[in-house]
């Protein structure tokens, strides 16, 4: 079985301090879900209470890893920005 034979989905549920922060992240990440750089992975995001939900459906493991890494990096950058604004 090769990597191209493996299809799957991944769901990240990220608990946050408040629903307000979850909605800020949702708004920041929504454009990324609408511009599809690859047909190999499709992503949707939603807010459930104070959690951000990221669901990725990928045609292969390489596409899954790339999508997961991208969303984790974007969420991390957003959280650092929010924290720096809160500190000022």
C-alpha cells in the first residue's frame, strides 16, 4: 500500500479561552478554506462553543500532513498576535 492509496480525514478541536477568540480565529482562517491551493485536501472550519473545529479531508498522507501543518502554524500565529495585543 502506497501513500497515494491512503485517504482519510482529521478533526482538530482546539479549546480556547472564549467563544469570542474562537470566532476571531474562525474569521482569520476562513479565507484559507475558500482558496484551495490543492485538490488533494479540502478543509472546513467551524466554532463549537469556545472551541475551533478544523476538519481536513485528504486524498493522501502527504496532503494531510501539509494541511495539518499549515493550519497549526496559522492558528499559532493568530494566537501570538492576539496575545501580543492583549499585553499592550
